[in-house]
């Protein structure tokens, strides 16, 4: 796990009890601090989800095919060349 993952987990583990205790005991400052930690957790999770959809490095780039299908439109279909 990366340091951002640990930070997100720490924000969740510390934020939920702090917010619950703060709002239950009437200490709004502690409650809002815990709520802020939970929101930081959601922000980090959202960044992780958005980053997971992006390709990484050169292997994620889309390369054109060596023989594009449009150039093969006049070629007959190869018989017996099936992949199972």
C-alpha cells in the first residue's frame, strides 16, 4: 500500500470516531474536525478511483494496428483460420 492509502485509512479510522464523539458530546469543533477527516478520506478515494481509469505509462497508450481493418475491406475472408 502506498502512503496515500495509509493516509486515507488513517483519516477514516480517526475521523469517524472523532466525529461521532464530538457531535454526541456537544463539542462541535471536534465533530467538524472528524467530519473533515472523513471528507479527506472520500477525496483520496475519489482520486484513487479517477486515477485507476487512466492508462499508466507507455503500455497504456493505444497503438494503431499493423494492418488496419479498413485497408483489408477488399480482401476475402480467410477460411479455416479460427481461434477457439
